[in-house]
């Protein structure tokens, strides 16, 4: 009996491990009419951080997903933002760090952070995030050769230094350099000219529409 219980426990732990390795069971992209943003924004650079171990979870939760999929409207706005950037800073390119995120991945991320200090930074899959709707993009600026610029903090920095609403005070106190703030403003101007909405809490995140409107118009990527 004890042997059977052990075998059952082993089987259950294997099943749990398989469930945590979720992305393999995701439907193949693109989903529900989403488009590859690079098909419209030819010069867009893409390096999805959650498809590597270089992220706050220290693990690849995106499996083989490597491309920046967005709602067609968001992809068109991103192409417009890339053109706006080219007009003001032809020496720079947009570098996308996160785009559409499947709900299956959101559930996995939630499982990994729930009860940890990182929990406030991950949306509960019940409500979901604008990334689940394909209506948000996280990005930074890079030189023409792809080398990322300094925008004051690393991507996904969990603290007040990532918050645009505090950046003028941080500039005054010396916590944010003038060069990093200038880079943030270049990114923000290009994205706003493209039609995106910036966030007050994360310099890298931009929405393609107001949240309520996006929830009405778009469905979550499975
Ligand atoms: Zn984001």
C-alpha cells in the first residue's frame, strides 16, 4: 500500500511538473487574427525577455515563442511609432521586449509569483493583462546595431525608479540621469506619436487603447 502511495505521489509530482512546463501545450501562434509586428514595422528589433532566463522569474516561460504578435491595430501603431522615431532619431531603433502573452503563460507566471514579493507585478489571470489582449507592448530603445540604450533601470525593475510619474523628482535628486530621462522621452514621444498610451508606473509599457475599450474589443490570447 505504501509503495502504491509513493508511486501515486511520484506520478502526481510528475504531472505537476509537466503542468508547470506549460508552453508546449499552447496553440501555435499567431492567434485570433494577431499579426507579427515585424511584418509591418520592418526595422523593429525583438527580444522577448520571457523567452529567456533573463527575466525576474529566471526561467523561460514562453517556450518557443520568439516573435512579437499584436492586434493588427497595435502593429500598425507600432509601425507608425517606428517611423516617428526615425524622423526624430534616425540613429535609433525600437526594441520590443514583450508583446502578446498567451493566457496559458499568464497562468503559469501567476503560479510562479503568487505569495512572493513579485506577486504585485504580475496580473491575476482572472482579470488578465493588456498583453493577454495583444494590445500592449513593452519596449526600449537600441542603437542601429541593436545595443540597448540606458533608460534608467533594467526592464521589469520592481521599484519607484521605473515609474515615469516620479522621474522629474528623481532627476532633481540625481537618481535618474538626464541622459536616461532624455532616452525615455524619445521613446515616449515616438510611441505617443504612433498612437500608444504610456503608463505612469513602467517606462517600458505602452497600451494600444484605453483598458476598458481594449477589454470590450479584443479577446484574450488562449
Ligand atoms: Zn507590459
